[in-house]
C-alpha cells in the first residue's frame, strides 16, 4: 500500500430550502447519484455526501492527488447537476457558489471551497471532517490551534513522546495571498499574534515535525476560499470545511473533538455580517434557523480502509456536547440583544452587506463642522 491516498472535500452552496436553512434531500440524492457514477467508473474510490446547513459537501477518496483536474471536474459537474435540480425546485440562491460559466481545470477560484490532502494511509487511519455553515475560514483558527498546539486541550502534547516536539503550521494571509510556515511550541506567541486576526490570517495546513510521520504530508487542512475576493463583491459567504487526521503521533480523536467544546465567537450568521457563537450539532440539526444561525459545525468521523470510507460517525450527536450547545444558546441570546450594534454587527469593513455609504451620501449636505 505504498501509493498515497487523497481525501478531498469540495463544497458549494447550490441553493437552500427555505432561504439559507439547509440542503434538501432531493439535492443530496442528485449529488450521491453523480458520485456513485464516478465510483462505478473507477475515478474515485469512495464518497459521502453531507450538508452543513445550506452547503453541499462532497467527501471523496481517490489516488489522483490534490488539485486533480479529474476530481475537480467530477465535483464541478456534480454541483452543476445539483444546481439544475435546485433551479427546478426554485430553491433560494440556486447555483449561488458556481461563479464561473464553464469548468477550466480546477474549481479553485470558481466559487466552491476545497480542503484536500494526500498522504500515506497508516496501519489505521482515523480522519475527521468538520463542516461549517454561516461563518468564514478563520472560524477554524481557534480549534485547530487548540488541537495541535494547546496542552490544556491536547494532553498528548505533554505526555505522548511522539507529539512532544510539536507541529508546523502553514498560515495564509488571505488579503495579500502570502503564506508562512511556523513551528510550535517555539513560535506560539507569534502564531497567535497572526491567527487572532482571523478574518485575515488563516491556518491552511498543519504538518508533523520530523519523526514518526512523514513531515511533508499534512495532518490537517482547511478550505480558505474567499468568495468576495473572487467575484469582487459579496456573492455568498465562504462557509469553510476542514479535514483532520488523528491518533498515533497526532491528537487522539477525543482531543480533536475537545477543541469544539468551547463555542467561540465567529463572524458570519445573518447576512454574513454578525458575530455569534459556533455551535457543534448532530447531522440532524445541520440547519440554520434562528437569525439564519447560529453558525454551526458538524463532525463526521471516518476510518480509511485502503481508501474506502468506513463511517461516518456523527461525533457531536452526544449529550457530552449539550453543555456547549446550551452555552452557545446563552451567548446567541446575549449577542442578539445588541441588535444592530457592534460587536454583534461586524465592523463596517468586514460586513458583507452595508447601507453605510448610501446613508453617508444622503446626509452629506446636513453634516456640519464641529
Ligand atoms: P494513540 O497513541 O494510538 O494515538 O492512542 C492515544 C489514545 O487513544 C488516547 O485516548
Ligand atoms: P450562506 O452563506 O450560508 O448562503 O448564508 C447567507 C446569508 O445571508 C445568511 O443570512
Ligand atoms: Mg445560502
Ligand atoms: Mg452556507
């Protein structure tokens, strides 16, 4: 089994039922059929179709590597078929995230979000997929940091000799399109100085340091597409996804999940313009209701068996996360009471919608010097 395996999540919002609440079964069916064909023809090894609220998430395994035209085309054509169905059902925002008219070799820059990594499948390979709705890629900064760099979250950093050396974080500046590789634990203060500014600096990948696992094979990857950058204006938020490998020199599954026990504030929610808590929910609650939210995350746990996906296990479908959900609801209520005031509403420069320039223009003549 020397040949490497690739796990790809490619996602897009192709229309919601109703509004921006969720992906209906009819769309999930179309996507499953399309990926089943790809599996039958041998292009992919296995697949699962899930939804994070109104985002359609295609999880595929294959041996084509990352950024494969073949795999990206399968995803794009699946989204096209799903969009056709969404238009027939007149779903809200049908085809919202398909920003290009025709596929041109790679879905990057065309609207969909992508998280994929190629690695040597271990003796036993637990892989977790985290799918979010109503937020942005920076929402993963805090939990990914916690998993791989915070000893108060991940006991293995302290007590497992194979993790004790730490990890390498690949951090992107998504405004300037630049990246930097930084090491933990030695650079954690500098890392936090960057990733605390989560609308600009996002963790893209995590790598192991030299040791038990190949240092050039990622152990975590996050989608970082910014739709407004692509289209030059607001066309839908960049609801992110992530893949995380676990165990044997990496955080245990429970350490990975533990990072979501605190419902931290993320930006997104209503009209992509509000701060609110991210709530970990079971698959059946992967729908955004109150004020189009609050922002949610689901976790799908798999084992790989020569590229076949065993699972998923619905990891947040557990009373162990009730406390987190309760806390999230208290925070949601507290934030909502601020109505149109910051810091519930985002600062003007981060808002996806704004009437401010129009209001200022209207009042131009009435503003007096003071
Ligand atoms: P591994 O060393 O196999 O990752 O096991 C650790 C563990 O499962 C603790 O919960
Ligand atoms: P989505 O980005 O999930 O489509 O939500 C958009 C929105 O405006 C929610 O209020
Ligand atoms: Mg939507
Ligand atoms: Mg969405």
